[in-house]
C-alpha cells in the first residue's frame, strides 16, 4: 500500500497542477456481470476489504468500478499497466471514501509526484459516477 507522498524536488509536472478523471457506468452492467460470473467477478475487481464493504450490492459495486476507471484515467493509463485491485477505495466508518494505491498504480502515482487525491462517488438505482482529482 502506498500513501500519497510529497513531490520530489525535481519533476516534469509543475507544482500545483491537477489531474481530473471521471467515469459513469450503468448499474445494470455490474448486476449482469455479478449474475453471470458471481464471486469470480468480484474477486477479480475488488480487494478483500472492498468485497466486505460492497457485499455484491450492484449499486455500491458500480460506484467502486467507476472510481477505479476514473483513477485509471487520471493516472493516464486507461486500464493498461495496472490491475483492478491495484486501486482500492477505502472508507472509515462515517467518513468519505478515499484511495489507496498498490502495485502498478502506486508506481505510476509515485512517478507523477502526486501530493494528494480526492474521490467522490454517487449512485442511483441505474447509474454510478465517480470523480477523482490528483494534486501534483
């Protein structure tokens, strides 16, 4: 697990730059994947802690999916080069969701010298949307 660290003294991105990623997904897409692949699908996409929180609730799962997609966009990688579980959405009881980065996502984050990240997730019965901002 990698926490966001202060930037190195030198870097290719000017201090104070922000990167923004957003994603939207139809909840039905997640519902259909859960029906078709069950636990195999959730194990592929979610960390153990995320799975305990989501409990295969399609709306909540869709929010996590959108968050991971938004992170992949803000990291400039799409879904190439990082695994689904390299991006983790964590939440303290009663607190807002936040991001933890592992593996390839942590390496990419370090290469960007990000100082902080923000995440917001919302969902209805039909859509889930997540937005991620990195401060570089």
